[in-house]
């Protein structure tokens, strides 16, 4: 089946380059281009696209205002096209909150050649978006949520770790998971596929919405209870042991499964350094990054959870992890935090670091 794509961007150059990239794919066609949301609104009615690419900053109607109305009145898969700026990253985080499936970035220099280098990535994101589960929603500002009860077992909090991997749809899935974490939860390490510059805004947003402290990992930090560390968009995040402590490490080694940060890299380090003291969680995302790393975690004694198909935006990464036998339990996103904490509460203090 051919994926019908509508491109909405105020830049004629971006519209042209995006059209070229999409039209070069054998399974896609551009059914329209629009310079602003007002033209886009009419083209949506005329062409009934499968996926919309939408610039975050446009004239006549703000991209976020348009997205909010679209997701309320005619929900459809949207891939945002964002600038690599602090403002662009903050707007993109809000767009994902409003229901956008994913985003791509405009390169800072040489837009035309830069976008062509991104052709494969853009095509993959559009394919994933075309398969995404998109639901009508009543848009409201996300507020700090109610966390689950505290563990009240210091051994559980200090000895155990929660290791999370996600991709497409993961920003909101991670938010929901972290908002449910009590302030004394075990340390959490997260690899979310995201470009450089966006993880800083992502971490700040999650920190403001959660009972726990959320930060972008800088490397050589002691992993503390009640803290979550997000892999920076330019680096792999790994877990290491230093004496009695768990520490973070970051590096810029080659991408794994075409990703840096890679979920496999984080999961494999957790298998080596934490073994049965780790709990793995694999959330919504396209591709197979994380499946083999999660299997290594399980073989090292970790207990692993996967988000179920019905609650995933894209059931790719969890499906692959389940297929290789890496997962102990599958559950809807809204049940995962309690299941993870319930499991940890039965394990506290049994497995000590050596």
C-alpha cells in the first residue's frame, strides 16, 4: 500500500527537498504541499493523507495551534519538522505531548544537502507514523501526576535499578512512567532515540512533572535513588560499577542499530554491571534496538517488562524483544509502573552488589 503524505512547511526549499525525498521512496507519494496550515486544512479534506509532515513554526497559524485542532477534530499521524534550537526543541516536546507521533530536525547548515542525508531517517519515520495508533484526544496541559506509594525499603531503592528503552512514541510513554514513580524509587537509566539538543529540554520537562529528579546524563555520575538519567542525544549511555556504587558513562562510539544513543548499548551494560539487580522496561518504538540487549539482561538474571501492543504508538521494539524471549511480563503502559514497583518490592535486599 502506498503511503500518502502531505507536506506542510512555510519554506519552499524544505517543501521541495521533502517532496524529493518522499517521492523517491517506492512505497510513498506526495499528495500535496502547503505553505501554511490554512492551505493544509483544505488539502487534508481533498487528499485524505495517511501522514502529515508539519513545520513547528509557521505564519498565519502557529503549528502547535493547528496540531491541537487537528488532533481533536481529525486525528492523524503527524511527523513534526523542527529546528535545532532550544526554542525548536521546547516546541517539539509540546507537539509530542499534543499527539504528534515523531519529529525530524532541519540541519543547521546547508539545508538542502543536510536534508538529503536524512532521507533514510525521514522515510523510516514516515513509515512508522503510517502504522502508528493515533487517538482523538481532549488537549490539556500535562500537570505533575500522582506518584505511586513509596517503597519504604531502602535496600530496594539503593540496590536495584530500572533500565528503560524507547523510540517512536516514547517521550510521552516515558513521561507517564516517570510521573508514577515515587521519590524513593530505584535509580533509572533511559535511552530514548532523540537528536542532540532535544534531550536537555526533554529532561527539564520531565523533571518539572515528576516527583523524582530527572536529568540529562553527563557521565561519571553516581546513580542515586529517586533520580532518572536520560542518555544525551549525541552519546551512548552505559552503566558501570565503581566499588559499591553504580555510575553513568557516556561515549560517542559508532551508532548501534543506526542509533546513538542505542537501547542495546544501555541494556547490555546493565546486564554486565547490574545483573539480577536490574529491571528492564522496553516501551513503544520502531525497529529492533534493545531486543538483544534485553535478552542479555534476562540471561544475567534481570526481570524484564514490555509495553503491550494496544498501548504502544508503534509496537516494534517491544514485539522484537518478546519474539527473542527477552521479556518476562507484557502489560499496558498505565499498569507498567505499578508492576515494576510491585516486583521490586518483593526483591529488596535479596541481591547485594559484589
